[in-house]
């Protein structure tokens, strides 16, 4: 049956594989943000927790968008397994250091798909992925901005954590 489906799809097998990997990465990112938000909530950072709950939902939407695209193009979308994610963090700053590294990982995966699309002349998938290219610029910028705030506001001062909680939450509102 897979061979029959493959002949009725313009989606190259290598690109389909990368898209399924991307779906997994997006799903994992959602779970990571969810765990980060829960940790922030437990530690009294309600505003920043809300921001990361929204990020978790956004990453889930990114996952579904890739998943549905694979199916729409006649490919086989593979439901990703749920990976274990980190639940505890040393500080709010560590949360955003990890978030930035995760976003860079997502950007690299997106770039890999776009590069593969170009070698395979898959213009439809390349066009689809350009939305992710733009989205990743924004995601990395927001994570970097959050980390910049730690340089401006002392997390260890009495009101520093309170100020960081307010200011990081504003990053999502600026988008």
C-alpha cells in the first residue's frame, strides 16, 4: 500500500521523513514549554507562566500544521511519541536559556528541510516552510529578548523577579 501511496504523492520520501522529524520537534517543543510554564507557575511567576503556556499552544499548532501538510500532500504523517522533558529548573533565566537553545534547534531543522526542498525542486514544500522560516526569526528574537532582560534586571534582587515576570510576559504581547 505504501508504494501505491508514494506514486500518488509529489512529496519526496526524504522530505517526508524530514517533515515527520519536524513534526516531532514541534511536538516536543510544545511539551517542553508546557513543563517550563508549570515550573514557573509553581514558583510564583504567573505572568511568565502564562506567556509560556501560550508558547506551548503555539508550538502544538506548528506541529499540527506540519502533520496536516504531510497528509494533504499524500504522505504518511507519523504521530510522534511523547518524549520525557525536563521538569525542574535552577532559575527563570535557565528556562529561557533552554528555550533559546530549543528555538535554535528548531531553526536548524527548518533550514535543513528548506535546503532539501531546493535540491529536490519541491517548490510547494519550500513555500510551505517559508512560514516557519519567518516564525523562527520571531521565536529566536523573543527568546533572546527575554535573556537580555536578565542583563537589565537583577533576578536576585528583592523586586527583580517580580519585574522580570512582568517584563517577559510583555514580549508575547508585542508580537
